[in-house]
């Protein structure tokens, strides 16, 4: 099953994952950290996972193997 | 530690001086930045979100349609020559195309597509199992964006993310820059640019059901309108038919799902309704439609969407959607699909598609209308170019699959080159007095003092619901008038009773303002066009009226009013022999059918 796992301890509150989500799945919580708002909307593009500077967020879908295109993402 | 939920405007001001300013960093923006840099000018590429990845390009299927260099028998729906591509595009666009732009698209697509290799893009010209060029060769488009971003960085494009551009700055009808704020630091940003390129994409987000990135709120369309540029055919909004309508599935289509070709669309009564709507396009009546063409055909999506919309409008839908029945899909088709996105999204969330029917309903994708440009990408304002989905006229009233990315790629390059060339010859912009802009920006800061009477999400939802119900797939006079009235009411509420808590709210406020303006443009144009053509379906005028409506609808701002006028289509490039076009469309569809048979062995 699909899961988005956020490690709140690692999260640096930069907001990149929220900015980068094309499906409006994530939002910024009152403490400034990322929070999952609507998991059902997730299109598993993994923008958040690969753009996070601290690797604090992970989209977990064990049934689906990532392609090399999915991983090749850079933050500028 | 930075807490973005409490961050406000800083009051600081930053001024950037540049030759070419590019707003938007999808495929068109990135390509324009690369092309402009080749002229040795200073280029700034800005985006309101992260660069590249929160875009329609990113979530698109990554298909770029271009005529094959050597026509190959199994090259699925790849056109065999540019002229064939062009003629078919005029037919599917139902003659509303700006033919000069369509011609450029078809004749430059191949060259520009192969040129992508130079930027390190691989896998674009994919090879299927038989060693032949394959249309479905490029899973997800991050492989398209990342090399372009790397190229931009290497050649020295100034890249700025989280810049929310609010408006263009124009002096005497010449665009001399843009202003906005930084979404993280809260600084005011002013760009002094010799030339500006809008590459902000479409306005799919104005609809409740959409398959676009959340950033596609029509910012560029609204900005250009407010600056006085001309826009055309805004009623043309393309819909993708097979977007999920289940609560626990994302609104996304099942692209490249091989199995979906064998699916059957059913209404509440369990009827296979599609053949009824396609009877006049169906040359072989003995065979059901989905077996002839494959239901998932990227080239007749607007006709399928129209059929689905009508079923729901005539109350034969279930929960505002129709069923997609995949129980008859042969086992071998599922095996082909093992690694597809279909599995990723549907099967992993506990659906048994061999048994259950699943709800589907169209969702908005490309905005086909947009800013009026000429063949150099120039808009009606000097100093302003536009490229990509934000421009209108390339596709006319409907488009083939794979043409949208081609448009972004080709017109991005053209606009980039033109803007750079002009900036080499133009003097410094005479923008020295920032007083007016500063006053506007200070007014933004006042929003933080006010308390909102409505939540911003609520207003956004109201716009989306209104647009989807009345200006979506099925449009009527009464519905459109109701929508225009409601949008006016929402606009009034929005102007007086809104406040912000943090910078993200401010970003949403600006997006809503743009969405309202785009909604109004779409609804007014749809009300004016009293016929059915391509993606625009008027329930009260169900026929195509070639006598009266071979015209584009042009929108212009006059003081504070939206002025709509019509302009005849220019047929100077290509005029088909017969214009009641049904016979020609059958021909197009027959071609599609043959290609489908060749690819999938006539199943």
C-alpha cells in the first residue's frame, strides 16, 4: 500500500516538498514541518522524496519499482 | 529554525536587471532560457515553485509528436510527414488553428525533438521490442526536465525559484519588467527586463476535476490580459477522458495503460454508450467501437469526453461519473502492463479490475486558447513574448496526443531566440521610477493586517465547482450566465473580505485572483460561441456552424471591461476542399484505426 513517511526529526522546515508537490498532497503544519494532507491525491511522482535536502520524506510503494527517470531530479 | 507557517513580507526590496526575463519553468520556459543564452545575453528564469518539477510537463506522459525522419510501418501514430501532420492538425482543430503557427509546429517538430539529444536527453526516441520507433517511449517527464535544468545551469542562466510574479510592468504599451515577492524570504522583487517571456502554462486548475499540476492557475493568461495583450479562443479547454473519479485514487489518467485500450465505458444502466455518440464517425457498424479504435485513443479524447459529459448531464451517470469496465481485458494485456503506472496507481490501492467497475470522468488538461502570438512568439505588446500552453491558436479547437509538449518545445525555442535578439538591439528600459510599484506592493502588506471572513480554500473550491458544473464538458446558455454571475459574486467577496496569515496564503490570494480572471474569460467566450466545435460543446447548439463560426474569439481589456470580438480564420495556407468536415474526420479516424490495428494486431 502507498505511504508517505515523514521523519519530523530530520525535517528542516524548508518547505521544498510542499512547493514541489504537483498534486497538493502535502502542507505545512503549525510547527513549520511538512504534513500529509491528502494521501489519496498522491500521483507517486516522488518530487518531494528526491528534492528534500535532508532526505526526511519518503514515498513508500513497495509494489512499484522506480525507473531511473524517477530518481534523476535536482534542486536548483 | 524557519517557520513558513508564520512567515510574512520582510519589507526589503530587491531589484534585478536583466536582458531576458522568463516567467515559468516548464518545458517552454527551460527551452526558451537555453535558446536565449545562446545569444550571449543575460537571462533570468523564475518560477513560483521549484524549477521544472511542479509543472504540467513533469506530470505529462512525455510524448513529443513529430513526423518520423524515415517513415516506419510500425511507428504507431507518428505522422509519416510534416505535411500529413499539418493537414490532420487542421482537421482535428476544426479549422480554428492559426495556420502559420500550426505549420511551424509540424515542420520544426522533428528537428527540435532530435536536437534534445544535445542536451543529454535520452530515451526520447525509444525503441520497442521489434526495434522500431515507439510512440510510448518516455515514461514520466522528469527525464526530460532534469537534463534541461542541468544545461541551463551549465550555460549560466540565472535561476530563481519561489518568485511569485504578481504583474508585468508596462510603460506606454511596452513591457519593461515584472514585480512580485519571494515566497520564502518575503522580499519584494522587481525585475527590470528588456524583454519578457511568459511561459506560465494553462489554467486547468480552474476546474474541480483536472489532471494538471497545482501551479496551472492561469497566472500568465491573467497577467497578459491585465497588461492589455490580446487573447484568443479561451473557451477551448481540453479534457482528458479517463481520469479517476474514486475517492481514494488521485485525479489522474491511466496513460500508457495498454489494458485500458480494451475497456468499455458504461453508464448507470450498464449500457456501453460510446458507440451511440460515435455512430457518425463509425464506418463499420458491425463491430463495437472500442474494438475498432481502442477506447484509450489519444486522438479522439475530446469526442469521448463529450460523450461522457452528456451521459452525466442527462442523468445516466453514477455520482457524477461513469463506469469503466475492464473485466473483458485479455490476460496477456495485463501482463504487458505489469510495470506501468496503472499498476502504480490502481492495483496497489486494492482494486480488483478483473471484477470491479471503476468510476472515471474527464478532467481538464490543456488550455488550448491563450495569448495571441505571431510566428516569432511576439504578443500584441512590445517587449513581451509568450510560449507554450499559455499561447493560443496552435491547436485550434482540439489536439492530438503529443502535440502539447511539441508546442512548448518549439515555441519556447522561437520565443527565446526572438527575445534575445531584440534585447541585443534595444536600449536600457526607461524604468527608473519604482514609486508606483512600491505602492502596489505595500498594499499587499495590508492584507496581513486583515482577518479573512472566508477561508481561501473555500473560495478556491467555489470557483472550481462553478466552473466544472457550468463551464465544463457540457455548456448551456443558462448555465454559462449563471457561472458568470457567480464568478462576479465570488470576485466581490474576494476583493473586500480577504486577509493572509503567511506568505503561502498571499501566494494563494494571487492565484485566486488570476483564476477568477481566467474563469471569466473562459465563460464569456463560451457564451459567445453559439455552436459546438472540438472541445467546446454547447448542449443548446449541438452542431458545428461553419457558415457563421469559422472565427476566433479575441479578448481585450478596455479600461476595466472585458471586450470580446471575433475575427475570421485566415485560410491562406491551407483550405480543405470540403468544409462540412464530417467526411474528413472519418478519414482521420480511419487512419487512426489502421495504425491501432497495426500496432496491436487488430484486436
